[in-house]
């Protein structure tokens, strides 16, 4: 099989490509472990800063993975990949299906220990509930004491998302059990954040984010992942802790809403205009 692979360089980076033989799976995003255990079958001769990188390969028949990349690791870049072959071939993106396995972290009022209950009474005030504005103040006082993570502080919008996700009775505030559930969730997210901050920078790079999302229970395709990065990452393509939590909370809320509207797990829901407006305004 003779193929030409052409990458058009849009970002101006040093770019090249490699080919690995791969068979049997297509709906999967291949991680570092795959490339550590599978040798390259072919590659471009060099990484260059040209408009196009064009390479001709002669390969035995089979299924191959074409991997364009920048020379520098973790560098963001845009490209256009084209493949020409002497005989007709099929090309498909190699990507994960979209799904989420979300643990039930619900804490009832009766399960809350006396220490946490006492803390809640002090934080909640006379109404014994916590609003989004109060939650913003509480969380920012807590994370301001940490030096191992970077954060600009939780915004009111992020805290509103948290309240919407946790608020079972629809009054726009968190009671004791709801706040305990949220606190448990934030602690889990903090553990995931710390574990996947491989370089101990206090922030999360986009490769680290992909691993963290998977550990949190989400499998996402590249399109959705890129949308999340565009929305929550800083200009240097990193996320601090508050943006990481905002990203996970938003994802979880959207998955839970969809699954609630799809009781038969068909993968499809039908909304009228008013329902659509309600959910897009969450």
C-alpha cells in the first residue's frame, strides 16, 4: 500500500507525523500507554516549519494510525491532514464515545456528623441555608489558605452552577445535606486535581485535564474536549482549580439533566421551546 500523507501547517509550529499499526478498535482515544508499547511503523523525516510536510510511505496492507504532532510536547497547534493512496482506503477519526459514570455521592441530613453540622450552623446563619453568594465567600476563604493549588477564586457564576446541581427542593439555596454532598464532591475533585497535576505546577495542562476528566468518570470526544478547553482554559492552555471545578460541575449537571429526560437510555430526548429555554438558562 502506497500512501502520501500531507500536513498543512496553520499555526507556524515545527510539525511532523508518525504512523503506528493499529487494528480492532476505532471508538477509543489512545493514551500514552499505547505509544509506549507500540513502535512507529513510519514517520516524516524531520519536523520542519514549512507550509506543508509531505511524505510518501510504502506499507503492507492493514490499519494504521496517523499521528500529526508538534515537535515540542504539549504545544497547541492547528493543522490540516490529507491522505492520498493508490487504492481506495477508508479514513476515520480515532475518538472516544461520549459517556459518564457518575458516583452517587448524596449525603442525607442524618448522615452528617456533629462536627460538620456545627460548622454548617456557623456558616449558614439564621435561615440555616447557604445561597450562591454565601457559598462564594465560604469557598474562597477556604482555598485562599492553600498554597499547593493555583486559583483566582470561585466566581458567583460557578457557585450558582453548584447550587443548581445540588439544590433538590428548588429554592436556590443549599441545606445541610446538600452542602455536605457538595463538600464531598469538591474534596473528590481536589484529589483528582492534585493527582493529575503531574508537574506540581498547581495548574492543570490540557493533557492532564483529559486524564483528570476520565478519572472523574467522563469520557468525551475531541470536539467536546476542545470546547471545554476553549471555555475554561487560560491563554496558556492551563486550568486553575476553580475553573477545573466549574468545568466538572457543568459537565455533571448537563449529563444528569439529559439522563433524567432520557429514562429509557435511548440516547435521544425531545424538548419543546420552553423546556429548551429553561435548560439553556441554567
